[in-house]
């Protein structure tokens, strides 16, 4: 099972913040395809400028394999302070 | 010390704690950020963080500041959740032997927190909620540090 977390405006686009996917997709890229098939608007938002992905709390560029139970977070541009 | 707080914090108490018992420190700089209503009628901000990930990212920035500016210590307190306009949202404290290092490290850490730290900020105004993303000014402030 992969745990998928959406932050900021991505959660508003999707209408959810956290979801489990069973079984865990083999790769991050496959999870992206799955999310875009379910929700075209979310798929587009995930490809938007400045959106980053983190797997098990590590920022990832490109595609990597996912271990079963992986936590995948999609992070839109950040703004604190 | 890095703390994310879901409830209001007391900046004076944090500064007193941070300053207590120092013998090698000649300078402490504090920056206190308040939740500002960007548009007329804005009532509150909501700040989201990613548990564990956000604290680790701030800790890594504090380590960069520590080696770059000969910093002796630093503390960051950042509010999360719903914050009323006018309430403290962030406190950065830096301690060094001399003031220049403490000023620069505090400035560096605030530029990082503003544009690069994992927070997402929503403003609740008269036209409904909207997400705030870094401004061009925030990004050029951050770029000053290379």
C-alpha cells in the first residue's frame, strides 16, 4: 500500500489530502499516471511549475521505484514566514 | 531548537530562554514576523506543514547558516494551522560572538523560510480563501545568498 499526501492547493484541486493505493505502484511515474487517469485536473496540477515530489520524506527528481508502503507527497511551491 | 507550534507562542519568553546562561555569545538577533492581512478585510492565515519533513528541512538550513556565518546557535519557532492577522507567525533567533554574523544569519534564515521551507500558506479574505506563493521579491531575496 502506498500512502499519497497532497499539500497546499493540490489538496484543493483533488478534494482529498491523503489516500492509500493498494497495491503500491512499482514506480513513482506509474503512480503519477494512475492519479492523472483518476483525475485529469490533479494530473495536470502535479505537472505544474514548481511542484515537487517527496518519497519517504526525501525530495525526488525524476522517476524512482517505490517500496511497498512508500509515503509519496506532492508539494506545490512553498511559502512560509 | 526548531519548533512548529499549532498555538500562539510568546516571543519574549522564547528570547529570554534563548539568551539565558550564554558566556561566549556577544550578539543575539531576533526577527519576529506577524501575520499580515495582504488585502483589506483579510482575517486569518492558515499554514500547512509536512510533519517531520518540514522540521528536517529547517534543521538543514540552520546547519548551513551555522557553518556559513560562524553561528553559535539558532532557534526557529514557526506557527502552523490557523493564525489570526496580527499574531506572531515566525520567530528566528541567532546567536554569534559578534553582531554582523548574527544579523546575516538571521536574514539568511528568514529568506529561506519565506521562499524555500516546506510551508503552504492560505489567506482567508473577503473574497474567500486563496493560496499565497512566493513573490518575485521573495525569490530575488533568496537568490542573494547564491
